[in-house]
């Protein structure tokens, strides 16, 4: 048997062409392949290994043969419940798989720790005894990192308060996160395979949904506000953003939907618009200032009464109106009332822009 050939013993020595072809294949696979043999003292030693094993472990082929797994990975590194895994294969007659965080040993130096997937397969003799075990070792650090990243990404999507969905070009739902069930009252699991428009579009709103359908036909992104429907039939408003998902060839074959419940936001906006209209039409002058007393806005009645235009007072202090008729104590008491009671009421003598009182 050659030192780097991962071939059964009966194929060692002068090998037929087919066996040589197999040896080439085994030497060039991306996995470390090796054969362990049990000595009379019960020690499992490597008797054959492919070239990839030498490269991944960082150990020259000539040195690798005859080494134990403890020599390669460290004492008791490849064990389960304190027993060497090859010995478990011998006792049970079954294969053993495991993932471990190990460092390979090379020329008295330790390689960086990596995650390895190891599989050990018993190779029974004709009489059923198991004195040989084949090993397959694969570096899976990058795969584990990808799995961990995917797990974190999936967790983030699952916990998101916005609806996140992946749909086919006709609107069929492939994936949708739990926020959909919370927001709509429609069971999330039951939404898979159904059309996202049929699930959420209220009756008599086809025209409102026309722009989003048109954008999907043109493979373009779109965003806007649309009414949606809950499981109990009630309606609510959503802000919807859609983006085409491109495959490896740069072609769109899916759409990403992100939907946020904006019902409360629309109610607040409606109230603010109403309050704004009231301020615009009232005959009383109104100043709105921040906690530091800086003017943020004024209504038309204030401008009419004071003679100041809005842009002349916004960003300034109401002190520009002071007439000098009130003492510092007066204003101090007024601010104290504002801070402690939350309001103040009284009469002021102020000065208009033209200097009149």
C-alpha cells in the first residue's frame, strides 16, 4: 500500500488502471479521507490517507501514516463519553458522525481551531471482526458561520414587527413571517401557497391595488399606502414596499413585500390636519413654542394681530413682543406656573412690529 492511497489493502502494490483512477479521485476530493487500523495494543493508527488529509491537517504524508487521532487533533479530542470514536464503531458495528471544534497539529505547532465534521465508518473483516475504520473529515467552519448567520437573519425576520413576505410573480406566498398573523389575524402557516392580494385586499379596492400590480408586471419596485383586510373582515391601512428579487442570472423571479400597519399613524395625521385647520381659521392668535421657549409656529391670526410674518418670528423667542410694561418677577411667575401647573392664564401688554401696544 502506498502512503497516500486511500485504497483497500488488496488493491495496494501494482494496481490495475481502474484502481489507479480511483486513487486519483480519492487524492483530489475536498474531504480528508483516511483509514485507521487497530493494533494489538488497542491503539488506532492511520495506515492510509489521501492527499487532502495531509493538506488539511498540515502534516506531511510520510509523517501522517502511523499517527493516531490524538497525534493529529490532541489528546481525547475525537472521543464521545471519554471513549475514542473508532473504538465505539468497533463495539457497536455502526457509523458515528460528529462536529467538533478542533485544531490540527503540525510540526509541533497547532493550526487555527476550526469546526470539523467527522464521520467514521467501520470496515468489518470476513469473520465480522472490526479492526479497521474509515474516516471522512470535512472543514465546516464556513458552513457553520453561514448557518449561524442564516439563523440570526431568520430570527430577526421572525421577531420583526413588520410583515415580511416573499411571493411569486403572480402573488403566491412562498414565505411570510409571524407578524402577518399578528397584524391580520390570519394564520401565518395557512397563508403559504395562497395569493397575498386575495388574502388582504378588501372588496371594492381593485383600483387602489392597480399600481402595485402594474409595477410587478414591469419588474419595478413600488411603495405606497393601501387598505388591507383582517381575518374578521375589518380594514386597516398598511404602508407597502415591494422590490424584485434577482436570481443568480440577474433575473427577477420573486418579489419581496414589506408591510407596516399605519392605521394609528393615519389617525394621528388626520387629527393633526384637523387641529391645523382649526388653528388656521381661529380668530385668536396662537404661538407654539418648544420647552425652551423658541417659537416653532404661529397661526395667521397671530400675524394679523402682531404685524409679524411667520418667517420673522419662527426660531426666535417670544421676548421680541415684550413691551417693557411687565417686571422680571411677572415673567418668572408665569414660567413657574407653566412648569408646575402646566398652564398659565392672564393679560399681557405686548408690542406689535410697528411699535404700537
